[in-house]
C-alpha cells in the first residue's frame, strides 16, 4: 500500500530520570494512493478494519 500523507502531527512524552521511557504518538491524514491488496476501500467496513489495524503501534525505548 502507498499512503500519501497530507498532514502529520507528532507528540513525544518522556518519563523517568534513570530509566527514561518515550511515548511517541503520530497522527496523520492522507489517502491511499496505491494498493496491491484485494480490498475494496469504498466499503466502510473494510476501511474500519484498515484503520483499526494501524491505530496504535506502541514503541518503547529504554
């Protein structure tokens, strides 16, 4: 899938002094420019599945 980002917003939260942890949140707006998957992106149920699958990807750096 090729996703063209038209707008992005990032937020970084830092916790701890000795054991530093980062929480990075990135929100994007864009459109699917190309897809090689056999998915009908005009179907709202399919779009909801795609959105749910990418919703939160936790990253933890120690």
